[in-house]
C-alpha cells in the first residue's frame, strides 16, 4: 500500500472512443458481455425496441456490478450499509439493492461520481418505464438519445471493464487492517486522522466487520488496530459510528466472543465510550425493519411495496432505541421524500405518524449527528419533488429552530426553509464533499 | 490466664499486601476484607448454606455498562465499615442466585450495595472475563466461597489468593482449579468460531452444577466412538448432544436459547446421577451413568469414586484424553494426555 491516504480512486479514462456512436459500435467495448448478449442488445436498439434492449442491458450491468462489489467481501458491504446480519455466505444479490450497489461502487471508487450519476439515471429510467400502467406505456416510450446515453453509461462504467479488477487498493487497505498491526507512529495512522470522514466511517466498518468475522491471528491484528485507530479518530467520529462500535461490543458479548470483547473493551475504556454500548440488542429489530423499508423503497414497485414494512416498523412501538434511530429516520425520510416520480401514498401516512412522534431531542440528534453523513437523504435533494417534500419536513418539524453544529447543515436548512433549491444544492454538495473529501 | 489462638492474626498478615496493592479504599483497612472472608467461608441464612459472589469496586456504573443486557438493582447505602459490609451481605446473599451477583461500591464516606447480573443469554461472555481484566482505573475485587472453608479473593490487577480456613496444607490445589482444563479438553477440536461461546456455556453450567454436586467423574474421549470399557456398562446416547451444533443454530436464530438451556439441564441431571459422564473432544455429550471395572489390586485409599478415577487415569492416552473428578467436598483432580497431571 502506498502512503497516499486517498487509498482508492475511480478508474477514469475514455473507454469508448468519441467516434463510437451507434449501438453496434458502442457495444463492441462491452468486455463483460458475450457475443450473443451484444447481438441481442444491438438488435433491440436497431429495431427501436429501446425499452426491451435497455432492460436487458440493465440486468446485465447490475449483475456485473454486484459481482464486482462482492470481491471486496459481502460481509464488509453489509457493514458499510449498516446491516448487522450479513455474512460472507450471503448472496450479494440478496444483500444489495440496485441503489445500494451504485452508491457503494461510487464510495469504493469503482465508478466516478459522474458515472454513478449516469447509472442512477439509467436505473430510474428503467424503473419508471417498467412501472407504467398499460395505458401510459402505450403513449410514452424511451427515446433513442436516452437509450444510447444509458448504453454508453453502462458499458463505460461497468460492462466495458475486464472482470474483478476493481478496488485493488481498497482490498489492500482492508488486508492491512486485518493482516498487520499498526503502531501509533505509523504514518498511515496520521494520514487516517487527517483524512475525510468517509475514510473514518469505512475504517470503523472494516474493523468492526473484522472483529465479528475473523479468528486467530487476523482477529488479534484487528483488535490491536482497533486499540490504535479508534482512540486516534474517536473525537472526530459521529454518533452513528460510535454506536456501531458499541453495538459491536454488545453483539460480541452476547455471542460469547471472549477475545473480541476483551479487545473492544480495552478500546472503549480508552475513549470512555461505554455510553455507546446499547443496554440490549432490541435495536437490531428496529434496524432490520428500517432495512426492509429501504429495500422496498429502492426496489421495483416501491410505491406499492413500501407500506407493509413501514407498518411493521410502526408496530414495533413508538420508542425507537437510540442506536437504531439513524437507520429508522433515514428509512422513514426516504418514504416521506419519495423519489423524482412521487411518493408512496399508501406508506406516507404511517411514516409521517412515526416521524411526528419523534421529540425535538431526537430530531436534534439526527440533524447534527446523522444528516451530515446521510448520503442517501442528501442525494435525494438533487431532485425537485423530493426536495419539495424535504422543505415541508424542515418546516413541519422546525429544523431551523434546532441548535445546528455544522455550518453546511445550517445553510442547507436555511435554504430549504426559503425553498431555494439552488442554494440548498450548493450546501448539500458541500456536505457530500466534506464527507468524501473530494 | 489462657491465651487464645486464632486464624485471625495469620489471616490479617496474609491479606494485607493484597489489600494494599488492590488500591480499593474500602479494604485499605485489612480488617474489612478479613471480616468478609470469614463471613463468606461458611455463610448461612435460616440454616441454608449460601455462597454468593461478592464484587467490591469503585466504578459500578462503568462495570454495568460493560454487561449489555445485564441488570442492576440497588438495595441500599450503608456505612463504610465492617458493620456495613455485614449488612450488605445479609440483605443481598439470599437473593444472589440464578446468576445474580452482589456488588459493593466504594463511595466517599459510605458504600452502596445491591445485585447485578450479566446477560441471560447462555453463551454470552462470562461476567468474570469482562470484569476481572484490566479496566483502566476501575478496581474490582471478587470475594467468593469456592468450597466450604475456602474463599477465593481476586483483584482485576491479577492478584489472587485462596484462603483456607481449615487445616489444608499451603500447597493444596484450590477446589475446581481443573474446571478450565476440563472445558478446554472438551472443546479442543471444535470450530474456532464456536469455541469461545461453548467454553463460556460449559464453564457457566459446570461451575454452577459442580458447586452443588455430591461429586462426579467426567471423562473425555478423543475417539470417534465411546470406548468399550465405558460403553459396555452405561447409557450411551443414540444421538449425542452436540453442543457445537446447538450453539451454531442458536447464533443463527434457528433455535431459542431455552433449547440450549434445556440440554444444559439434562447435563445437570446427569451430573447428579451415579457413574461417569462421557464427553468427546468435539463438544459432544456421549453418555452418562457409565461404570468402569475397578482393579482391587491397587492400594488406594478412598471410596468408589476415587477407585474409578484411578482406573480411568490409566486409560488416559488409550481411549481417553482427559478425566476429571470432583469429590463431595468440592475438591477436584484431573489427568490429561497433555499435562499428565
């Protein structure tokens, strides 16, 4: 591993020459597609069946992307998403939604942020047309320009690359955390301290995942690194990550992992972090319920599928345990903000009821400790409809009346209260840049 | 005028260094610890013998937060002296069973006392594994009657003594000292991911049961089948109780903790039966109520159990990898291939 803290960067470069403009020429560069697949896609495009061609292409793209992501370890992907019950034996298809896959690919540097944006757009395009009712789909269709730009996006960012070449530097970083013991004087520790928050969050995920899954010498390395790195970055960590560490301790304790408990206890004592150890693992049930909402929200037919998981969360009771608060508020806000096509009318009422029951303290906690790194919600604010719903949320729960610690969050809330989308986007971009350090 | 001879002077001298090095204000007066040791050595309430585990500390809040899913019940506050300690034990000892432990928190001018417990999950980490290690300035001293007339005092800075209030020799091994070795043999070739929870489960279960047992012999085989010298006269289960599988299923949520606990109850019942209990080193309980032929040629002092243990000792290395015996008074013996003890 070299000494550059920006451990993984997206591969950029012109995979598809500018001269390649027809489906046949563009698909030539899809290294991960078989000749038969290319032929079928080109045939669909050339005969004007863009919806069929694009849906087929999108299926291939997402499968390839998930396969590439799985090379960094399914367990780790689960940890990065805050899913507590994922292990290496799980199928990546079951763990990741399409939106999660694009976000993780962006975070891990597998695709650039521009390519990620194009992939998101393609996903929304495919989802939109596949969800149309019969009457609408007779009238509307994907036009050629949209289809070709999506074809380019899929091939350039995913299908044009040879398999399993991704995230090499990231895998090295992960291996270092699990395969060697870093000392306080190691330059990588200093660099981590001064790196953007995303790296802190990721390091916590890697270490906690390692503490959960590793055994023997690798576990010893992970625990030693936890005792060096967690105290070094603790003061910068937000509550979500502090709770993640506390939850890891509680889980290891309940699972009888004596060695892991010893290592985590030592680190938590160094930072006086036992306030972040949950009294019980009741929060797991809430986190799982929140994950089910996100899964429905990101999947096909989300407007129909969101209501059942929201109702399930509601049945768990109004008192959401603090460790589960970030996951639950994010999931409920996803429902309330909706996407560029609208909101799930069947789910929004119950979601609003749960959010309305939250006290000012809990909103204060979310806005100050969670929102600055809640990429899922921040990314929603790009689009007009979710932003407009966000404005209503900000006003309804009087976010501007809260004591805001982060300047960019404060600007975002102010712009939202004034319904100024441009200024809000500018503040949102700042928050994203702060998080990723771009 | 006759001169009284007591253990008291000897005991005061014996634990004074321990008290000093533990740095806990409450026992800076050595007499406080001595009173507690003597009190617990043969503690009885309403004629019933009780052996509560007592934890003296200066940081009960942090200790409680180290035990997720645990509980803590404050009983009262009293004076920081021997009288206060006696009151705390009197109020709490009858309640300290079923996993409940007594805490006495050292205050500025008083002590707070009450009960606490770790998680009810049968595979959770043992309370002592969490509390009795280095705790960054938090002092913990555990005082506990291990067997009648024998009290263990242990501090989390590593200091540990067994205090005998009888005529045992200084070099006597403490009771139940071989429990860890026995559990280690039973779990020696289990999968690494399940080994620690299995060790916690078996240690907790065997410790509680052996404390109350009239004595027992536990043999561990490293063979694929139960050795004939035990299986020919004993109950060999058609389907061994596989604790590793049970723990794996519990962790995956496929069974409830009560399912594992109920298998533990069977083991407790077996420990209270006559004969030898047979485990293998893969964490499986193979049988119970087994008997071994005893040679009458050997000149052995002792009863049937001692004779059976002696016969089994000779089988270590040929059919067995370890054998453990606990006598009626709580003292134990052990022999394994590894240490030949």
